[in-house]
C-alpha cells in the first residue's frame, strides 16, 4: 500500500485526520502546511484544497487504482472509512449514528468552538485589541450548550455513536479536549469528562495529537501570522 500524502498542521482539524490515520494503521507521508506562513494559499495546495484549508489528503491508491485528493476533514474521515471498512460500526443503524454525530461536529462543535477561540483569545491579541463581550458570551454559551448535548448523549453510550469507537469520536475529541481554552467547565458534565479521558488514553490518539506538536504556535504576538490567518480576501 502506497503512503497517503497527508497535508497537515497541528490544529484540531488536523488532529482528526492524524488520529484516524494512526487508528487505521494507514501509512502516510507528512506534508506540513504552515498556515501562519500562508502555505494554504500556495497554488499547488489549492489544487487539492480549493477552500485553502487543511487538512487534505492525496491517496495514490484511490478508486479504480488511480490517485484521488480529498479536502474537508469530515469528507476525509468518511473516505478513510470506505477505504478500510473500520470505525463506522457494524450495522446500518450504527452508520447512521456515526454520520449524525460527525455532521454535528462539522456543523456545530468545530465552528462554534473555533469562534470561541477566536473571540476569547485571538481577537484580544490583535493590534489594537478587539475585546467584544457580546461575541465572547455568545460563542462561550453555544459551546457550553453543545457540550451539554454531548454529555447527555454519553450518559447512555460508551462512545458518541453507541458502544463502539468511531470516526465520530475522532472528529469531536480534538475540539472537546480544548474545553479549558474555550472557557468551559466539566464540573456538571461527568460523562463528557469520562469520555475525554477514555479517548485521550488511546495510543493512536496520543500519537495523532503529538504529531508535529512542536510546530504548534502561539500567534498572540505574531503579527505576520495574524495578518495571514485573519485576512479578509
């Protein structure tokens, strides 16, 4: 099996795919996409990820034996499931549950937690600082609501989609593991706390989370990175 080209930077969305590749035992070649330096806007990267976002993959052994590129982390996870047949459950009902919670992450936790990170941390470090209490309160509260939904789900299920570990867990854990940075509490969410620990102790999750961890940067004082990441064009 030829290695998958994995275009990556150590962020929650990047961790999703790093974890999945490690869990599935798929060989990959790492291609770093330094989003603070603007690598995501390079023409060669835009050919495989036209929305100028990482992660993205290129699988030399795609459908029909030819190469295929895939962008968007949720689409990549679903592609890897089809490729390996793993981490989707055993029945059609399992698959439905996995897809529901994957979409929940893509449409809810990821965007809302991302906005919480932005307004609680990045915006306040801009020059001049942008301290916007309405935005901070809105996204902090919406993340809390979503984690309440997740905690109630996990009260009756070992993992997010049921009693089996799946790509839904791989998608949600990277964002939920940053709950402190999102100014959340687990005091009233014991089931979420239990799940975070259970997933976080998996060796493949630890390897995926640690991938190129030394490259993760604090852009609080990096004006060039801020200009690249928060550009409006």
